[in-house]
C-alpha cells in the first residue's frame, strides 16, 4: 500500500474519531467548558518531513474547515491548524539532529524515539491549543483562562496521542 494512502486512511480515522467521539467529551464547570479533547492535529504532526509546504498548508486549511463544520466554529480550527502547520516547519528544524534527517525518516516514535517525539508533539500541540483557545475567546484579556484551557487539554491530549502512537506504532 502506498505511503500516501496510509496517511490518508490514518487521517480519516483520526478525523472520524475526533468528530464522533471526542467532540462529545467535555469537562464543564459552572457552564464553562474547561477541557476539550483535540487529537486531530496528530494528522499533520505525523506527515513526512519532506512534504511540500504548499500542500501542507492547503491540507491543513481544508481539514480545519472540515472540523469547523462539525463543531459549528467558523474558522477557529482551520486557523489553529494553519498556525500549527507553519510552525511545524520551524519546530522540525529546531529539533533536527546533528546529522540531519534521512530521506525516509518520519516524525514517529519508530524513527525518532520517545524523547524527540515528546518534544515535537508537545511543541505542536501547545501552539495549536494556545492559538485555538485564543481564537475562541478572541481577546488576550482572558489569558489566564486561555492558559488554563491549554494546560488542561494538553494534560489529556498528549497522553492520548502517545497511547495512539504506541497502539498503532506508525512507521510512515
């Protein structure tokens, strides 16, 4: 099976899980939703290093719009994925090993190991979540709540992402 088809199938499965299962999970206190489970950024975190940057941005925008459609949030998920996709390029360069990446390596546990993958996923998901919650409140006046949302969601999302990575152990 082609590597591209594997990425597409994995992306659809993650997207389906996001909009059918995790959309309905929330932790609400006094009418305010403090915990949002967002695993769909994993679709773009696992894409190959050598993916065309234009395709990365176009795909992230389209997937973000699809998630926005299911969440009834006009453009919030799309903008968060776009910001994450732009910064993904910088994070990959920042985390690049001394010898560089080989052509066939991907940002997975199989190729990069636990420590590198943890820093990579934590960086991407933090950027995504900070932007997402900032766009939801649309002001930095509530920065303490934005930070609280981000931290609480990361405390659930990162372990969940690693459970998925250990269960499926993608090589591509």
